[in-house]
C-alpha cells in the first residue's frame, strides 16, 4: 500500500511542472525572463526544473532573446509578470510573429478569483483580459490555464500549434494554478504537418516540371520558410540533383552555407549586385521556394520576377502563372521535383561564383592603411576576413544589416537580422539568446549607436553568461537609417562613450577605433580573447551603403517625404 501511495504521488505534478516538462521535451533548455510578483511562484518551479533560468534586464530583451534562441535552437521561451511585464515584452513577440519564429510567451497572472471579481489590483487595467486579447493578435494560439484538470490539454494544444505553424504562442498561468496538480505528462507527440492534397500536389509538380524542363536558364530563390520549417536538407537535395544556381533574399540569408558552389549571391531587386539582378531577372524560369516578398526582400518592391516565368511555392500552396494549388506542402513539392528533375550541365547554367554577387568577401585582398580613417565599406571588407567558420553573425537594422547582408559569410555561418519587422535594438537580446542556443560557436554582433541606446542593458547579461562575442558598435552619430529617409534633429542622440560602458557592465574595457590601423589592433585583441570584446567603430554620419540610401528613398516616397539630407 505504501508503494502504491508513493507511486500515486509520483504520477502527479504541479501545473507549472507539467508545463516545464513539456517545454524541455520540445527543446527549450533556457527560459528568459524578468521577475514580478505574479510570476514568482512559477519561477520558483523553474529553479527546481531541468530548464535554466536566464534573467534579463527588461522584458523586451527577454522576448528578443527567446526569438534569437529559437532561430538557432528551433524554439524559445520567455516568462514575465502580468500586465506591465508582458506588455513591455509584446513588441519582441510581435517581431517573432512577423518573421515566423516559434516562441512561447508565458505570463504569471493574478489568481483566478481576481479575474472574476476584478478588484483594482496593481498592474491591472480594470478588464483583466486586455493583455491576453492583445497577445492573441500576435500569436497563433493563446490560453489562460484554469485548473489542474484542464491545463494539460491546453498546454499540449498551444505548444503543438507553436511547433506546427512556427509562430509564437501565449500561456497565462494564474498564481493559484501554478501549484494545482495534474497527471505527469508522457512523451510529447510532435504534431505532423497536414498531408498534401494528392491531386493538387501531382498537378503542381507536373506543371512545374514542364516549365523547368523547358527552361534553358532556370534559377532558384531560397528564402525564409525553408529555414523556419527546417527544409534546408530538402533544398540542398534539390540543388544537388539539378545543379541549378540559387540566390537568397535578405530574410533567407544563409539558408545554406554561402560557400555552396551553386550560390550566386543576394537578390534584392534594384539593390542587387549587377550579376545577381541580371541572372535572376533574365532567367526563363524562376523557382521561388519559401519566399516572402517584403519590401526589404524585394529592394523596395523593385524585384522584377515575371509571373509568367515564376513558380512560387510557399509552406502550404504553389502558384504557377495564374494557377494556385492549395494544400500542397512545400516539403512535398520540393521532394516531388527532386525525384524527377535531371542534372544539368553546369557550363550551360551561367553560374558565377558568389564572389560576384556579394560586396564584402574574404577572397578580395585587404591591406590596411594605418593612418586612414575607417569607412563603412573598408570596415566590412576587413571584417569579411575576420569572421570564422560556423559563426553566428547578427546584424541590427540599418547600416549594419545592409552591409552584413552583402558580406559573403564563411562556411557554416548563420545570419540573423530582423529584416522584415525591423524593431531597432532587437539584436542585443537576440545575441544573448543565439549565444546560449549555440554554445561554442563564435558570436559576432554589428549594431549602430541609435539601436544600442534602446536595449544596451543586456550586454551585461551577455557578459554574465560568458558568451564568446565580438560586438562591433558602429558609431555614426545618430539614427542613420532615419536620416536617409528624412534628416531632421529628431535623429540626433546624446553622444555616449560607448566603449567605456563595458566597465560599468562588469566586463573588460572596450576598445575604440577611428583608423584602419586601430581596427587591426582591435581585431588582434578580439581574436585571442575569451568572453565579450566590445569595439566601438567611429564612422562618418552619412557613411552608409547605397542599398540603405535606396531603401531610404523608397521609404521617403512611401511616406510622402523628400528623402535624405535636408528633407
């Protein structure tokens, strides 16, 4: 009887334990968060679990850290307190929603009785459901756990939706539900994607094969859905079978190693390098796989992707000319093509090395001129030689993003940039998350001074976690990405001595660079250092790539502004 009693107790867990076990089963090893009274009971359970709690300086950075973590690890999670905490984090989760990143947002909320009686409790808004309704707009599934009896099914439903759609979800766990008990979970049943409609799949593959087999100069564009839905292997198989050249868009950068022999460079409409633009737009068949036609991806909607020559396959549909095939999975479509397409002779496909399709590349010799002031162009030319194989390269919206996107990355490198949602400051938290998700991988962050001022506090958490990170702060005296749209005093910032903040944050002293010679010295120190190395790089206020200026002109036009200096 005693053994049965102990076994019965072992088969019961708290609702918090159930959630934490499930998170661990689906791949969450770290939970980011900020404490607050309504979430403390849940955090006490986290500290007893197999998941490592990582405290951040604010909730926005916790959400961005979970996003960066998910981009490397496959899924991420963060937890905050109700109201003030979760609403501080919602912008970070909105970015994950826009860019299809699976993140679990957990809120520790007031006890269930308060939701019924609605007293004027701190952190509340009168209507206690307002935060959840806000989160429902930027998640694929949301729930407020109500009891030990119903919580397991709700947790499983929401987590399954996150994994299936690769979109964020929201779980509110009231303070009194945290320690309610339920049955211990068994193995997690990972959701299987819906099967393709056989007839639609057959017709889509048949029609696509007809176009591709007739083409003399086909080209493939591989983009972000291949990354989010983990279809890189299928994509590589298609390329290996056919020999087709491929380009990526900004969101899909490093879908495969950029050292791949069939990679020709970054396609972004009129902002592309001449060879890439000509090769893509002159193709007689353009196979687009997992592409999102955002403004940055298409160079301000200047991409010339002729519908009559295009096959557009997304995660659940295929569009060929004027026909749309619904309920066709991207994976099944790629496999169907791979099975039946022949291998082409490379010499007939006009494949030039990606060195012709990227601005900054280590194949170009670099000889520093020690006394010469550093420029953005020369800085990224030099950094292309500094980046190591298997690096995680993270670039903030603005000068950093546009330059890093045009840098040919080394073998095995992963690129992270929020090139659709574009919330400035995203990358500080994302670097923390990505570093913890990819232990041992070199970590490189490029960020401007304006973005850095938004979220810089969690550089201290990067230091605390002892992550091997080279952080390049590009100090160009304000919001350059906004200046190229419209230059006004609101783009000015109070200058900081950024490199000296590292001592405030508890790290080693930062480095300051104004010349090419000083950059060489700083890179030498960075190459042999452990932990965070912070390098502040001073450039001119208007020193930026033409691609960013072009983006500024597009955004100025869209917002009915005169672009650039003196608008």
